[in-house]
């Protein structure tokens, strides 16, 4: 079986959960003797050195079966490619590979229209689409967060989308929905990493019977934690995510400010991540202003340390420096791969009580949940984590190993092989 994985970005160029899972799947499929796997990952002008005159689809770093789709002239209003030569190159790539399955892990920077193009070029191919967010439904970055009041959105409509993005009239969003659904008709099977997503897509109008839940999986990891000394405080917290609005770092930093204002300073927060250039100017300014002020403090008075970006191989060392992982996301947070990463290293998670984290974490059993976006609630959770005797040990005991990569691969192979 030939399987082509189509991914938003390559995780070695731009970190992110969707591209990491697509790459993990590709790596896992390569281990199966009856599968010939290919990866086509998009690149945009955040990696300008990769763009050569006349290049459209190129090999990546000399790696077998790994290719880059060099995205040009992408139309974000309609989520489609704007470069005819690039679309022709994708058609020729499909004809050359002749896959049995084309598995799209996104359409951003690629184009929703590549779904129908794939069906037209290869009428018998099986098309699988994994939704890592709600971009087909929501033109506001696929987050389904109301820009009018920052509340979670449960229903898209032409008027509601216009309220969030008034640069287009309601008619545009009516036509956009028709456009998206028309291209999604080419998909044979939709998969989601979290079950709650299925009801959102079904309410929007897609056929619920075409959806399958396949959880994300990682290579097994384990790290023996040092035995806690009697009376030892578990007061080190880690943030592992892209520095963008939806990930909620600003909420965590406000909680730090609130704790310090109340006189509590016996804790440390380590920030791990990058891609702040994808944040809105307002969010970026808030994060950068906080970190700049923190840098002015004497070392002994700092509660927050910014470690910067990290490679996957550095995750073990970064996790070893913290006791808890904080996921303060202000959107639905579809699956949240960092929860799996934290659990694989025996770290309990403090997370917003919506979407994927709420589906995965049992409050008080293997982690703590707090009201999404509520700075006071997060501050209270951090204070509790630092001061409640035995809490950390009890939550660690409740952690179950996250799904392994081979389990995820088995799940997708079952989808590929289904009639």
C-alpha cells in the first residue's frame, strides 16, 4: 500500500502539534513492511532559503520520501492555492507517486481545492482528512473563539463570522461555507483526535457516519522521577507551546502577576516555545513586555524563565526541570499533544476546562482543570499545586500512559483498509 501524508509544515521547520503527528505517522508507517510511505509537507516564506527560482515541490534535506510543497500566493480568504504552476506540480506529483491513500492533515498553506484535485487526478484513491482544528468551519484561524467577547463559539453563521471578521460581508462567509463543503465532499473518511470534535462538524452539516476517532500517539517514553524528599515542594511549572494567542501564555503570565501581588512568590515558571511572530500584535506586546520586566529583576527574584524554542530531542531535559505542565489555552484545544508528552514523563497537567483537555484530563485524578481564561482560577490552581500536601503524588499515581505511536498507526491503517 502506498500512502501519501500531506502535512501543514515540516516539524523541523515549524513546530506544532498537527505537523508533529503527521510526521510521527509517516515515521511509523515506514516501519511497516507492507506500506510505502511518502510525506509532503508545506513550507512558506518563513523559510525563504528553501525557495529557489522555479522550484515548486522539492526533496527535503536528502531524506528518502520526504518532500516540501513550496507554498506561493496562498489565498487565506478562500483557503486555496493561488499559483497555477504549483497546483500543476501537485497534479504531476500525484501522477508520479500513484498513492493508494492520500491522507491530508491540513489544508492551510496547501489549499482546500487540493482535495477535489486529488479526486480528479486519481479517481480511485482513498482520501482521508484529519481535522486538527475547525478551520473549515471557522475563518478566524479555526479556533471558534468569538473575537467580539473572546467566548467559545459553538455555531458558525454568515452573520456571526462577519461579526468576528468584518473585513468581509456576510455573503462572503455564506459562499465560503458552500466552497468548503463542496471540496470536503471528496473526502472518504474524516478522522479526529478527540471525540468532541465530531459533534461540531456534524452540527455544521457534515455526515457524522464518515467520521472516525483515531487518537494521537507518540513513541513511548519514560523517565524515572527522583524520589521526593520529605516536605519537598512541587512548585516548578512548565509551559510548552507556540507563543500565540490561543495557547494562553498571556493568561499564565497574568496569573503570575496576581500571585505576586498577593505576596506568594515561592514558585517558578519555565516558558518553552517559539513562533511569537504568529501572535497578534497585542498579545506579542504583552508577552514581550512581561519578559522584559522580568529580565530587569535580580536573579533571585525572578519567577519566570524564558528558555526559548526546543527540539524534540530536548524535551526530556526540559520536562526534568518542572513538576507540573500548564496548558492555559483559550480555545477548544483539540487534543493538546503536550498533555501526552507531560504524562509520558510522569508530569501532571493543569489545563483549561474545555475541548480536548477536558475530554482527556480527569480533574483531581490525573491533573487539575480550571475555568478557561479565568486568571484567578489559574492562580488558585497554581497556589494549590504548590501548597497542598500529597496532591502531586496522588495525581502522578493517577496518570495512565498515553497512546503509543504504533497504536495510532494501527488505527489509521484500519481506516485506510476499510471499504
